[in-house]
C-alpha cells in the first residue's frame, strides 16, 4: 500500500478538520464557546417536537417531501415577522444547518475560475466552503473597530469581481452588524459587472441584533442579487436539529436545486423544525434576556480595562492579551470554556445564563490576577 494512502486531494493533505474544542460538562461545567442558546425548549415545546417526530417516524419507509413545502411556508411566515416583508415560500430554501446552505450556494455559484470574497476577521468556515468547491478565496480587511471601509470594500469587489460575497451580520467572531447602506452598496457593486455576483448576508445571529439595527431582509425587494441566510441553531435553541435557511429571489432557490442532494432534508428534520416554529414566541422568549446579559458583559469587561467589540450577537469578543492561550487555559482550569478565536490576542465568550456569566466573571478576574502575579518583573 502506498505511503500516501488514502489518495486525498493534495490541497487537503495535512489540514485539521474544523471544530471548536469539545469537553464534557464533568470536565468544564460552564461551556460558553460555541454560541449556543443556554435555554433549551420547555417541556411543552419538547413534547410537541417529540410528537411531531413520532408522527413522522411511522412513514420513514418513504422519502420525505423533497421540496419541504410546509416548512418553506412556515419559514416564510416567520421571516415576515422578523424583519422581512412579502417573503413567499418560493423565496425560501433550507438545508441541514446554515453551513450546508452556504456550501450549496458556493456549489451553485462558485467553482473553478470563480471568486468568493469576504472581509477578515470573519467566520472561519467561509474559506473552507471556497476550498471545498475549488473557488478562489479572497479576503479583504476590516477597520480597527471591525467595521467596513465602504470605499475600500466596493473597490475590492469591483476589482476582483467575485461570484459570491459573504457578509456575516452580525459578524462572527466580532459581533459587528452591517448598516443597510453597506449591504446596498456591495449589492450594487456586485451587479456592476457581468455576469454579476451574489451578496450573501449571513444573519445566523440576526435575532440578537440590538434595537434599531435593521435586518438585511428589508433590502430584498431592492436587490435581486441579495441572499439573506438564517439558522434555527442560535436564537431558536435548536443547534442539535441542524436547520438553516435563506431568503432570496426565487431564481436563486431554483438554481440551488441543481446541486442539492436528493431528499437532503429528512422527514425528522422537517417535523422538528415545523414544530419548533409553532413555538417560536416561547423559543425566542429568552432573546431579550440574552441581549441584556450581553450588554452587561460588554460594560463589565470594559470596566476591567479590556478592549471589547460592540456586539449585536449572543457573544462578545474581548482582549487584548499577550498570551491569550494561557488565559483561555486558566479559565478552563477554573471550569469555564470559552473560544480562542479571532485576531491574535482576542478571546470570544458566548452569552450564557446569569449564573454562568457570574462564574465566568469570577474566573476571568482570578485568572488575570494570577497571570499578573506570575509575570516576570
């Protein structure tokens, strides 16, 4: 057998798979590293989801609805209450998490000889979608406060003529939201060349945006090349269900059908998502509490003398540390797991319950004090 077995693509050799560190609750009781909603479904919602899955189970010998018509109708209805207007089921597409939605977009609109573009720091999976679809990856840069220099961003789009522009709003890992004028400007820039490009605004954390921060869904009637993605993993507290979706011009949804796998959305997933949408007010009921806890965390971190990015998400990026890994490890040693991600010197903490955040604050103060005492004179 060849020493190079298996015959992996050359550009994939030696690459570690994506994934945040995973530790058991016994190892680290307070887990604030993957931006989950700490409040799970109520017993009533869980029972309704279980009932819906049980009903789906009796017909699992049959393939699911390939077009998931009922789910698209329900998602369109929800989006029209969450920043959208006149979104129809024909404008909605769904897949197994927003990760698969993004991959399908790159499969359909990226590929050899095409460019995908974003602005760093940004979600670390984006270049992997590009790599997996053999799309050239181009990364511009954000300003010191993680906002976009609109003139520089437009110039880069016009120069590189990407097929897909990926714009998370709120941005991961910084939490920064994009103003509507930035989205419109980039949509216009991406429509200025042939055959043009799509602008994908990733609103995975959109429900957590602060009051007065609009959703890019409002811009769909103005820009045919705009795509807005959402997920049920975050605000809906359904990370384990794996359901992501998008709203866009129906022609974009039709194009994705060319690359989707047959019956890609299982009957169990469809039943789970439909039941969850019936309980949307309850599942989203803790969003205001998480927003308040986030804002309080930003204030408290700044009071500790730290630099903190403004956040419209359910996480906070803070720094700067000469040895961020040592601080991360100090928190783990004290039972708190956060994320070592973003630019050098920064760390990201997901917003948990009030009790979890109190443990985080205590552990952070203790860790910083210990490291200051251990620092060489």
